[in-house]
């Protein structure tokens, strides 16, 4: 099959391209790089989703399955241009192909559970269970624009432009990930600075990159995925997650637990005067009691995430250890003193 991928240089899409290539598919990757090259069996197609000048019809010509993985996670000013406007340009190209050839592609959209927004319930003593049927309520430019992108894809798909599947992962982790939040947590645990906030009811909502890739592939080639949204996460109690990090790092497990009201009060006062590693948003993240069941994936596609969070977090811990060692060696070499090994 001919498969097209946007965002091919991204954390998830790079692994996806590798898997698709191994499966023998003909792959075209959309890129903003200044050259159009042929590398192995992957064709790199020069185009920019944020401009009106590139021929996206040529990119999608002959495409059977499109994996739309392009996303902007850092620059807020670019998010709408890429997520919303860029998606609409790609949709227009898919419409033109359908009109001229009668063939519709299957569109697989990499989205985010951020579309559902944070927990805004008045009663927060119980766990919030987010299903694919949960009413979206995104907060923040990334989440809002990704949700608008999903809406555009679904609307065009339901009008007959193509078939579609939407994949919404939670926090994607793995070796080489761009997100620094887990690495920061690992560093704090290694230094003995981590402490729990509030009761023992917080949930860690992460999913390994390889599980996300397997889910995307399943949605791309399983007819049962057409017309559906799928959440994917591999949740576990926060304490299990933290203990796993400590065990992989070979340090003592954190024991200190402070009242939530106390931590919020201290951060609220001191944070007015100095920058702290802990802020309101980070406290909210550490106190989340939201879970994303994958029952729909299993029922329709026979799929469940299989990379256990407590086992695979060791990849990130090892990466943090290697990075710290590299920095020690570099700093020692620059200073002219002998490098010490730890």
C-alpha cells in the first residue's frame, strides 16, 4: 500500500515510519526540509502545511492511508496555523483527489486526550473516567487547536471525503522523547527531593510510544477502526510509577507526603517572589485523578497497550543517567580537571 505520513520527523512518526517500512509499505513523508530526497524506500516530499503555495495533491496522489501526525508542541503562535489551517489544506487536497479519482483515502489522525480538558468537576473525591464519548472541553492553545483539527477531519469524513480514525493518546513517553516533565521528575527522585502531594489517590496517565505506534497501525489497516475515536493510555497509581522510577534509578523510594492545601499555600506565596520548579499547573498534574480506559480499542480492534508503565519507564531513567554522566565528563574536560566516573 502507499502510505503518507505528515510530521515524519516527530517522536511518534519516526517510529511509525520505521514500522511501516518493515511491513513493506510504500511511504511518502511530508517535510519542510529544503531538499526532496529519496532515502531507501521512503520518499521525502517537500511541502509546508502552513502555506498556500505547496501542492498537497501531489503528496496524496495514490495514497491509501494517511497518518496525520504533524504537530507543534512548543510555539503557541504556530499551533493554529499548523493544527487547524494546515489540516484544512490537507483536507482540501484529499477532497480534490476523491473528486477526480473517486478514491477516498483512510485518514488516521494523531490527536491528544487534551481535547477532553482538565478535570473541572465540583466533586473531585472520586476518579474521573474519560471515555471516547466524554464531552470535549479543551483548555490551552495546543489542546483547543488539536480539537478543532479533529473536528475538521471528522466533518469532512462524515461528508464522504474519506474514511477516518482519530487516536487520542495521553502523555507519550519513551527513549528520546521531547517532553522534559518525566526527566525532571526522575531527577528530583534521584536527588531525594520528590515528595507526594495530598492523598494516595493520584493517577499517572502515560503511554509508551511503541503502543501509540501499534495503535496507529491498527487504525490504519483494520476496517473496524473506520469512523471511530480511540483513547489510548496505560494508567497506573502514581505511587507505583514513582516507586518504579526510584527502583530503576537504584535510589530510596520517596516517603514524604505533604497536605495538598499546605503545598498550594506555600507555592502561592513564595511563587510571587521567586521562580519555583513547582507551580499551580504542576501541582494539578501531580494530583490528577483522571483515567482513560482502552475498552473501546479492545472491543473493536482487539488491541490493548502492552508496554507496562512501571517497567518501560526504565528507558527514561537510563537516558537521564546517561545524560548526567555525559555532562559530568564534558564539564570536567572543559575545566581541565580529570573526569570522574560515577
